[in-house]
């Protein structure tokens, strides 16, 4: 397993050192792929354009956010920045990687929430745009454009998370696959004929359910503690 994690650090190191001019791009991409952006930007825009698509984005965001939280509790998964410092793997040959604010996430890392939640929630937008283009242009080639844009964006989000040392590549891949599958499965099954209050109550129920699961795991003696706080510097070369 250490060799797999080491390969992930090598990939992050290559992204940081070989493409330093893309730093601001990766930071913007990870911001746009943040699950919080779903509620701040994507859901309002989708709801304004189409109530059906907006509700699908909201519903899938709620469910996948909850599932991602539970998956992380069970799968755990190290964060790259902390693993580099604490594993001792690089005691002889230090890795030249840099820290960013997003590198300081201390919770479990598998699967990537950016990839899983955003990937699932953007699926109904992608399929809706694809359907509209197919209806208006009657061209199968044009219909593929939203799918390519969807895949390209999620790939960029995954690379940005590796670049920032927030996730290992296998955690990103798990998030991408899980998000796409959940989006594909859930989009046709979204409860449409509901008031918005229903989704608020659903959020509360999911929160209570997550709290119950956490309490159960805690009473069983499983270690759910977070890793220690990170150093305060914004960039840090790993020399340990």
C-alpha cells in the first residue's frame, strides 16, 4: 500500500513542479468543484433554468453528501500532506511538495467528496443540456459535447485535488466512479412533486442519521479522530 501512496505523492510532485504556471487554474477548479458551490451556484442556476433539473441537483447533492460522509467514516483514507510527514516513507529522500490551504483538511480522504458529490449532482445538468441540444440540432455529435465537458471538468477537479495534496489518485478515482454511477442511478428517481420544505426536512433527517451512525461507531470503539492541525505557512517544502 505504501508504494501506491508513494506513487500518488510522485504524481502530485510532478504536477506541482512541472506545471507551476497552472497553480491558479487548479485553485479555481477545486473551488468550482467544491460541494459548497453546488448549493451556492449550480443549484440556483439550474432551478432558474428548469425546476425539474434544479430539484434533481438539490436532491442528489443532499444524498451524495451524506453518503460521502458515511463512506469516509468506514473507508477512512489518509490525506497526502499528512501522510508525507507522518509515514516516514520520505525520511531518506524528501519529497518536494508544497502546502496550500486546501491541503490542511484533516478528515478522512476516501473517496474524494469534490469528485463524488459534484460528479453526481452535475449529472442531471449534463443530461438535460445534452437532451436539449439533441432536440434542437438533431446531431449526435453535438449531443456528445455536454458529456465531454462533464468528463473534462471532473478530470480537472480530480487533478486539482491531487495537486493540492488533498487526495491520493485512487481516492479521486473512487470519487469519480462513485459520483458518475450515483448520478446515473439517481437522476431518473428524483422525487419531483414535492415542496422545497420536503428537501429541508430530508436534510435534517440525513443529519440526524449521520449523527446516529457516528455515535454508534464511536461507542463501538472505532477511531474517528481527526489528524492534528497543519502548520500555518501557506507553502512548505517537505524535508522530513
